[in-house]
């Protein structure tokens, strides 16, 4: 029998993970409303959305009547109303980040353009939701919700217009070409504004009834920038513009609109005050987009995670059926039953795709849950500041500087065992809104860009792997699971709402905050603890990789390059960006492992899961291990390049090349470093400054040792892929 998969001591997998498992893993077992929402979104995704893709609706740039049917499906299924509070006609109580993440995940399982179409409406509303006046919120949220029984009205759809034709807004959001001026201002009356804005790549523009647009003042009677609400019936020009010739997400509408409209000043998002005859918007456009994107970017990260996990079943089916029907291939023979799954590489690559998808989903859902925790805290924080008479912006920053000490003390107490710590102080700080807000905010400021960056960027690379596993079929429209389209779509997810550079830039600032790094240090002990209780998860590898990352960060913050230049610096993207990337690998792997721990704890309580649970746990443990090893490899590579790469090679300065022992960091450990079998060449002298690097060298060595067993885990996971049962056919297009 040609079966190159090694024999294993344990493991197996009977079925693919189902809803019961996912609910525990992503922590919504107690949310029946969300479980129902998942079913509703799935029915739309695998029904109307899948049929549209199969019928070739992605082959046009225009917003067609056929595509518009999607909006009706969103309305009927409850997807449109998820964003609203029950008082506005919605049905999900409380924060909705996690609910929206689940919807995006389900829709993107089939087509992320459909997900974008649904979410872009929320994005259009988001400036109003996050920073609008109560009247603006009531008006537009109510109009955007589907009619309630007894109501007869059109549903208003929104679009968000920030990006402008070149050379204006893209990554640099401050370079605004859109302008606002006072057009009329009669005494005692509301000023009328003239808004001129051109958009580039604006989603939902083919049908939006209103647009939230970013504009800058071109009038001394208006201060700074703001966002304004534009309606299609406002006097002037509301030109939807030409459709963008996208190669991706064709189930959403994207155009380059032109607006030249007159609107009352009450359309300024968040309102305004009058100071010495000048209109002062309450929020600049920058403040509003910051509040908006920090939530919506998490959802985008989950779109790519869904794609990766959705690839597993079609690839397994393709691999198994690859040779069936061939003359000499009899049913029951390994070639018939396993097909390409007889080949180790095909299995190992699918394990990598699957592990990445799990890690991406864990990171994304953790971020979405965190924002659900943060939302009420943020409101309480605003109320507390208002009560103390603390205004926005710099006044809040000053107030937070005082709270930061308490927040750090809280984290220090949290790191102690319950017996050792000062319980009353701990409880007091735990009850402090501002302390809790600061702690969670510091984490959210890292998790959001990390999830957007890693899930979409690395996710797009891994979608290519998934496509390649389907051979030529992968790059055809007929590929089951639409994998080719998903690969390309992933690139858009890495681009819109701020491309990777934007996320890396944000991370390079937020990941060095004391509040984040204190939490990060705590995670190293947390992973060491998990490694003891659940060996085989890769937690030990991850803890060492985290130590290495932390050491490298500290080193780069203090060290200079061979020319005396500062290394960790905002302009030094060659240093800060790779380090941000490396952190993302660690985060994704950590949340994957934490979800596994959750499943381990809560899984046995679920009777549906009970029987297959040990197999599933074993398999998911192996995936964690595989992913932790990939993460540590990436982190090791990045850190070593940054730590050594900015030194000059002393030997080269003397015109001497490298001797066999010249670049051996082991020399700092006092070992016979090289172990080289090369004949000794001319002595190159000490070529690299290894002094003070002992800890780094030891950690690098330790990291290698931590990889022990990971290939056995990969073999076991690969073997499980040959055993898992999958349905006869994919459940979409139905
Ligand atoms: C299909 C689609 C739908 C979209 N929907 C919307 C929408 O609804 N509303 C909206 O407002 N916008 C929308 N966009 C616009 C999108 O958000 C922007 O395209 C994106 O933010 C990037 O801007 P840009 O294209 O101008 O790229 P650029 O700013 O020109 O960037 C080009 C490249 O240079 C890099 N770069 C730029 N600045 C820096 C820097 N400082 N440091 C390092 N690298 C840098 C970028 O990372 C990128 O790789 C959409 C785009 C597309 C394609």
C-alpha cells in the first residue's frame, strides 16, 4: 500500500468541527440569539449568495437587479437589523461587535463581497452610531432598519466616503480634497453648508440613499475637518459615479461618486458649537474614523479566517476523489479511497491551511469579544469624565496619565496568586471603570490592527496555498468552494479599511505601551502554565518565542545600528514593521491555544460533543502545536535578522572574508562554538558584536529545542485528515 503517512500513537478525527464545538470554542454557548443569527446568515450565504456566485453574478462590475436581490435576503433574514438596538428596531441587546463578526464569518464562508455589501451599510452608519448626536442616531438608525409590521417605508442604505481620487486620501487620511463651506447663514437660522466631495472606491455607492463623507473646511467660518451626512435628495449633485472595475468582491457595489450638495449644518456628525461666529464641529473627521475603524477592522479580519476554514472540506473531497473512475483504480484500493491524500505533502499543506484558519478565527473572535467588553466601559468612561468636567482629546489623555499607575498596579496584582495578593486593593481596582477601561483599551489597540493585519495579509498567502491544493481546478470559476475567487478577495480584505502599512504603523506604537507589555509578560507565564497542564499544545514553544520577541523589542529600543542610528523609531519601518508582524503570529497562536483550553474545560458538559470530544481535542491540539511552531519559526527569523542585521561585519572592514568560525554566536556561551567540519580558513577575527547577547543566543537555542515533537503532531493531524468523514457533496451552491 502506498501510504506515506506515518503510523501514530494516538489521534483520529471522525467529523469536521460542527456548531456545538464552534459555540464553545468561540464562547457563545449562552447566546441563543447569536446561535440563531448564525443559522440565518448561513442560510443566506449557502442559498442566495452561493447561487449568485454559481450563476456568474461576479462577472459584472455593475450593480444589477440580480445582485440587488441580496439586500432583500439580508433584510428578511435579520442580517440588516443586527447593527441596531432593539429600541431602533434591531433584536440584539447590548454591544454587537461579536454578532457582526459572526455574520461576516458566515457570509464570507461563501462570498466576502456579499459580506462587504452587508457590512458597508453598517460602515456608512458607523460615524453616526459612534459619534452622532442622539437625533442623528435615532433618525438614521431607524431609517436603515427594515420596516416593522404595519410600517410602509423604504429602507435607507448607507455608504462611507473617505477615500478620494489621487492624490488625496488613501492611507494618509489627513490629505483631504473634499471641502465644506458656509453657503448661507441668515441671522438666527441654521447655517446651510456647501459640501464638495469626490470619492474613490466607495462601497454601496450604486444604491446608497445617504453617505457619511469626510471633508475639510475651506471657510474661515468653519473650524477644522468633520464628517457630514449627505442624502440623495439634497439640492445639488449626487452622482453615484462609474462602477469600479474590481477583480474582487463583485457582489458588492463600488463606485467613484461626485457630490456637490447643500446641506444644513445639523448634518455635521456629532453636531457643532458656535464660537465667535465660527462653526466648531464637535468631532474632527480623524476622531470619527478612528472610533469607527477600530471596530470594523476586526470584522474584516474574520472574513479571511472564514475563507481558510471553508477551504478544508472542498480540498479534502478533491484530494480523495482525484483518481476515482480510473480504469485500474478499484473501489477499496488506497488510491481510490485516499487519492491525493496518499501523499504526505498534500496533507501537510492542508494542515497548515487549517491551522492558520483556526488561529485567525480565534484571534478575530477574541478581538470581537474584547470590543463587546470595551463598549460599555467606554460609555461609562465618557460619563465619568463628563461628571468630572474632563473634556475630550488632550484633557482625557492627562486624566489617563494619572490612572495609568493604578492600571499597572492592577495588572501586577492580577499576576499574583489569589492568596498572595492584597485582595481588597485588587477588588477596588477591579471595580474602577477608568482602570478597567485603560487595561482593555491597551489590549484592543493591539488586537484590532493585529487581527486585520495577520488574518488578511498572511491569510491571503495561505489562501494561495489552498488554491494550489486544487491544482488547475483551483484557478477556475468552477472550483468547489470558490477558492480562486476567495484568494483574490482576501487581497482586498488586506487593503480596504487601511492596508497593511496602516495596521503595522498603529501596532508599532500601541505594542510598546507599558500597559500592553505588562499584559504580554503575564501571558508568558500563562503559556508556561498551560504547557504543564496541556503538553502538546505548543504553549511552551510559544512562551519561548514570546520571550525572544520581548528581548528583541527591548534590545532594539536601546541599541543603535552600525552608523549610530536609532533602531526602534517611527521612521524606521524596516525595524518596527517586521516586529509588529512577528507579534501578530504570537497573538494568533495564543488565542488559538486559549480557545482549545476553553474547549477542554467546557466541552465535556456538552452531551452532543461528549463522544467525539477526545478525538477533536487531540486533533485541535495538534493544530495548535503546528501553528505555534510556525509562529516561533517566523518570530525567530524576524528577531535574528533585526538583532544581528544592523551590525557591521567587522571582518569585512579589514578586507577579510568570513572565516568558518567568524559568525558564531555560540562563542558567547563559552562553548566550542562552531562544530564546523570545514577546514580552518584565514582567521577573520571577531566579526560580530556578540557581547551582551547571551540571553538572546540562549533563547534562540531554546526555541529550536521547543520544536521537539511538532512534526509528530503534524503527522498525526495529517493522518486525521485521511480519516475524517465529510458529506457526499458541499452544501453550496444548493
Ligand atoms: C473594492 C474597494 C472598496 C473600498 N471601499 C471603500 C469605502 O467604502 N469607503 C472608503 O472610504 N474607501 C474605500 N476603499 C478605499 C480603500 O480603503 C483604500 O484603497 C485603502 O485605504 C488604500 O488607499 P490607497 O488605495 O489610496 O493606497 P495608497 O495610500 O496609495 O497606498 C499604496 C501602498 O503604499 C503603502 N503606503 C501608503 N502609505 C504608507 C506609509 N505611510 N507607510 C508605508 N507604506 C505606505 C500602502 O500600504 C499600500 O501598500 C475601497 C477600496 C476598494 C479597492
